[in-house]
């Protein structure tokens, strides 16, 4: 299935709400937010979120939003760091290169603004871990019992990709 990758805007709020609700409903242990949280947010609040973060989407020729990723640049003393959030690709798009195309777009944007990109991922999500490792991310820690979902604890791996140097290398300012 073909798709194009582009930045989402306020005009995409309804499509964003639909794909985000699907993600939260079908994969509750993969996200900190819940479907119930999303349903309580107004369209204006979600449109403001689309303005506040950089959302990259995969869109089919028919206009269906089939994948999303969000990027946020740190502020002040964390201005050198960025974060990847809300990663989701619809099941029919998995294995098509869609997730990597979205991730590549986020990485290209982040490289122009920050020195490193961070994310967290459920420790048992093997496909996501493979994707991130293939894209150059490395685990630097695990947050045990990060969440409790339906009585089950979920550990999160913390991952980073450095754009400027190898992990652990000291700079002249240290």
C-alpha cells in the first residue's frame, strides 16, 4: 500500500483523533494516555496539541491517516534533547516500511534542532524495539513498573539516539 509522509496540521484533527483512539484502544500497554483521556479532550485541545508538537503522519492516496509519530524539542537547559511520542502504525501498514519512513522523517527534523532524540517503549514490544535499534537508538535504562494497566505492570525501556557523537564521549565543556 502506498503512502506519503507529511507534517500534520490543525486541519487533520479528526483523522488524528480517530487514529489515536484506535491506538489507545487496541494497545493500552503501549501508551501512558488512555482512550478515556482522549475522549474527554475537545477538538480544539487536540488541534492545539497538533500545533504544539511536530506530528508526522503517513497518509494513503485516498487520504486515510495510517501512521503517526510526534516529536517535541526540549526547552531551556534541555534544548539539546528531543522526544519521540505517540508512535502508531495501523496493522495493515506494518511491514510496509511505513514506520521507518515516519521515523526517518522525525529524525531528519530532529537532527536540525537537537543533539539527541529520546523515547520510551514497552519492554516487551519486540517489533518496536527492532525498529528503533535499526534506526540507531540504544537502550540506556529500564523503568520498572512504569505503568499498571489492567492489573499488569509494564516496564519501559528508555532509548536514545545521539546525532553528534558516540554515547559516553565527553565534550570539551565537561
